[in-house]
């Protein structure tokens, strides 16, 4: 988690996550290698949450009322954008701007978020990596494999 926080990158944290899941959590190498690698690319829960909250915050900031349909659009596109976000620091900012434009919020509003984006990026990377490791443990247990801790 410390590596995830300091690098803000799921991809950069992957070797450490693989080692820790095997040595500390007892997840078999074949399970960890599959789940953590796939998770570092696809499991971007923190990013999806961040994008949705950012859009809703900026809508309130600009006084723009989002209809129920627009809110559902924000949720769905945030989830899809979270999957498509590269595991690099700040990789979600262009997707947030596109999402803002999609629901009628000025994309330049992202400038309000830029000051705190780095610390938020660090926190959501921790969330993503932790979720990946929990998923690896869950898959190992569901496969009735003995965790070797």
C-alpha cells in the first residue's frame, strides 16, 4: 500500500503486489499473477469513484442541475472510463474532462481539481491495489486453495 501511495500507479506497484500477495498473504503464484495483473489494468474502482464524485462536485460548483438520466450517464461512463484509464499518475484527467463535456459541464472546471488531484490520485491508487489484493485472496479461497502464510 505504501508503494501504491508513493507511486500513484497500479502498474508500477504490480511487482511489489505480486511479491506481497505470495509471501505475506499466501496467495499461490498462478492466482496472484493472473488476478493482480488483470486487476491492475481493469479494476480501477477508486478511479471510477473519483470521476463520478468530481463530475457531481463540479456540477454543483457551476450550479448545473443534472437530471436523473445525466446522473446515470455519469455513473456508467465513470465505470467505463475507470476500466479504460491507464495506470499512470494523472491518467484519468482527460477522461474526466470528456465526461464533463458529455453532461454539459465546462471542461475547464477541471482546473479547480488540479491542485488536489495528486493526493487524490495517491489515495485512489491505494484503493485500487488493495482491492486487487483482496480479490486475489478471494479467488484463491474460492478455488479451495490453501493459503500458505
